[in-house]
């Protein structure tokens, strides 16, 4: 188990790598120009695009997993943690105001106080709805004020709660995937959407449910990282990751053909059983990364500024993509543009965080 006697100050290359990969996918999913409808155009390029596009299901799960790994395994003070939670909530609102104002200006939207406040209240789609991540994080942190002490004391109460949470989230996701395949095979349409098989016995539904599970899972896996830091576990993780992703892609293709409508990977898949398994496997694989070289410096830069990239990318992506739409519909092209966006935002964040006063805006 990890020692909790002093705060962790050194960077962890594997976690930085995961954060860099996750934020790349976040930027990609919010702005891209990919053609993935293989039902309309069933060629090798479209199928390749579709397969690569499936990776977006891992972006947010990785961020929550890493957050849990870091937050749950360091010295804990309830008051300080609560103050941090309040600060995240306040900064989320501030960034909502700033981002909405800038994007309205860039879009040339007509401004009125009433419309602005309405759009802010409902976290306008494609403008500031990405800030749901921080809203969810605040809700989870309120529970962690009680759960972290229970976890660090290794109480049976925490173990029971954690197991129940996994059953209600990952377990429900497993049954749902099976039910969807069964329905497609027998041309049924009884279960729709993110169905909750536990009905009112399950409070952990929607974004909050699976996000909560990823945070606790990350805390548990990081505390046991010495167990996973072996060649045997990395081999198992690699095979499991590939199997989960191939099954996930096959799941999307199968549902697409059975229903005659392309299955679009997206936010509904963050809590899928495929994402749970693939994200956990990637975490184990990342433990073998030691950093170093020019690539390691870039990964460290992005890992240090992941939240700055998250906060800035909507604005920069809008500016960049207005000149690039229509050039290429390949996923690799959009990923390259996203990589450039991530790097520029990370550099901007690195600079802005050095300015007194402005530094606070990036202290999420």
C-alpha cells in the first residue's frame, strides 16, 4: 500500500501519460471532422475511422480514474478538502461566464442579459456544457469528505460501499450491454437508453454514478500499484484492453447493422462495461511508463496543465477549426489537429499560471 505520511510532490510519469491521452481525446470529441458512417460508405477508411473513434469512450473515465488515484491517496484534512471543493464550484461558474462570453463573441451571437443568464444556467450545448465534469467532481468530493477517511482507515464499511457501487454501475452496464445484444438478435425494443436494472434501488445513475465509481476505482488501484507493477499484470492488461476495445467496436457495428442506424460512440459509453475494463487496463499499462526524452517533456507539460487545456480548448478549437473543416474526414487528421490544440493550450496554461491573480483561475 502507498504511504500517506507526507504529500506527494513528484510527478508520476504514468499518470501524466494517462492525463495527456485523455485530454487529447476530450479535445478531439468536442471538435472533429470525421466521417464514420460505414452504413452509408462501407469502405476500409470509414471502418478504420469508426474503430479509432471508439477511443473517445475512455477520455472522461481516465480523468476521473486519475483524479481518484491522486486525491484518495494523500494526507487528508476535511476542512482543507471542503475549501478545495467550494473553490472548484466557484471556478466552474467563473469559467462558465468567461467561456460563454468569449464564444458568444466569436460566434457573433446577439447579446442580451436574459439570454446570457439562461445559457449560463443551462450550460449551453457546444459552448460550456463540457464543464459538467467539474460539476460532477464537486458532487463526488462532497461524498469523499466522508469516504476518504474511511478508505484510508481501510474499513469494512468502505469496502462494502465500494463493492456495491461497482455492482450498481459496472454491473448494471454489463447487463445492459448483454440486453442490447439480445434485443438486437431477436428484433426487440423493450429496453431503451441507459436503462437502470436496479430501478429505484440505485441512486448512482447518469454521469454522477459512473464518475463516482471511476474515482474510487482509481484510488483503490493506485494504492495497490505495486501489485500491478509486474510484467504479468501488464501482459494481462494489454490483452484485456485489446479485447475490450475490439468487443466495443464490434458491439457498435453489430447494433448499427441490426437497427439500420449507425451506433454513435459518445458520452453514453463513458459508463459502459467496455470503458470500465479498457480504462482499468490502461491504468495498469501506464505504470510501466517512466518518461524521459523530448516526448516525456511534452507529456509532463500536458500532465501539469491538463485542467488548463480542459478550460481553454473550446475557445481555441473554435478558432482553429473554422479554417480546417472539409480538408480531411480522417480520424488521424482530426487527432493531429487536437494534438496541436492540446499543446498550444498547455503552453498557454503554463504561461498564464505564472501570472499572479490569473494563476488562481487555473487552480482547479
